[in-house]
């Protein structure tokens, strides 16, 4: 298979590494000649398969992998789809849900495949969580929480909700099997860049509440989530690939409530690298012409939650997803 990788910045370089490991013929496009030279030097990409203009390589490849800033996704992916190429695009799918709607229509019109890079779905810890939930370890789920935070350089194209919190918007939809219905959010722009750099967001999935924290300030690195149910709890540390099951329940004895912590069970999540599994799944979809595991509608839904969170923070109230989806691009009042 011949794949055109558009963008070899920090994360694009990881894509290049994985595509090379998967044994595909890689073509590389980037606006920076130095990055193209790096791809040739570090990964042996044939200079004849590098280009400053991605359009010049479209006829030579089977599919396209887009790893560029979010504000370029709509134009780049649209051109690739209309050129008859299946596409993988890193999250967020686009800048706004309105732009994502445009891409969804292009996918429908062209009949091409579009997979969105929501990588948490492919994490071994996620597989473990799903297995534990299927076994009924926590009983009925009461609430979930997710934290994607830590001191790091802010992205220059989108805010922290759109780049980090969005992981959990998609993950919890996937784990809970229920669509989000309403969002309440507090977002801050402490650095004065015009983008949020701290966010605390509550997402309602039916009767289950999800609490999501994302930010650039807390020391350390946090990539974790908690699932709390009637029979126990699960915690997942995505950085360490560890899931812990707790049988912590409250019981009433002799007229008093007691907290029974039980003995935790620690499971090491074992599996292939998430990015490798993600890109391999895309290649399989291209080969078989089957729908990708994370399609354009999934990417659109995650962005609708982002838009609803932004509206909620601006308005200072709970915002339903229906308010956002009824007129994308127009903020509720």
C-alpha cells in the first residue's frame, strides 16, 4: 500500500515511524524543506517521494494520512477525498462542528473512507476497561471521570478542550454506549492567547455523568480515568497501561453506613502500540472498503461536544447538544 503522509511535525514524525514499521510505501508532503530532508535522513524516504505540494503526489498513492494543524484539515482532507483518496485525519477532525458537517457531506458525495484519529479507542487499557465492564465488575455505572492534564507547551491552533478533553468525549461515548445529551463547562484562557488553556467539563450521557479535566498548568502528566459503579470502581492509567479494579461499596449495617474498600486487583494492559493499531485499522479499512472503526460522524460528535462546552462556558449555563446541532456555527443564547 502507498500512503501519503501530509505533515511531519512532532506527531507526524510518530506517524512516519509507525507507517514505516507497517511496511507501507510512504510518500511525504510538508511545507518545510528541512522536514522533508529529515524524513529522508532518518527514515530513508526516497527524495523522489517527498514534496512541498501534497497535490502532486495524490495520483501516486492509495490513501492519505493528514497530521497537520486543525485549521488546515477541512481544505486538505476535502481535496484528498475529492481526488478519490481514502483519508485518515488526526483529531480534532476540523476546527468546528460546522466544518465537520461539510466533510461529512464530502464523504457521502465521494463515497470515500474517512477515519478520525481518536487514539484512546485503540489503547490496551481501553480494551481492559471494556472487558471489566462487560464482566459486570462495577455493576451499574454511576459516573465516570477523565483527566488529561499536565505542564506542557500549548498548541497554537486549538484550545485544550479541543486537543485534550476531546479524547474523553469520544472515549466515554465508546465505553458507555450512550450519546452525550448536555454539557456544563467552565473554560479559562489564562495565557491570553484566544484559546482555552484550562477546562472543567461535565457531560451527561443519559443518567451517567462524566467529569473531564484538561489543562496545561498542573505539574506532572495525567492521562487517567475512573469508572464508579454500584458494585465497585475501575481506574485506568493510560500512561502506565494499568487498570485497577476496586470492590469498594457502601453497605448499611446496624443502622449505619460503612465503606468497605475490599482488595484491589491490578491488571497490566498488554497490547500493541495504540498508534500502530490505529493506523493498521485504517489500512485494513482501505484494503477491504469497510467502514473505519472511528468514522466522520464520530469525529463530528466529539466536536459538537466541544462546541457545546464552549457555549456553556460563555453563557454560564448548561447547554444541550440539541441546541448546538440544530444550527452548527450559531451559538445558543
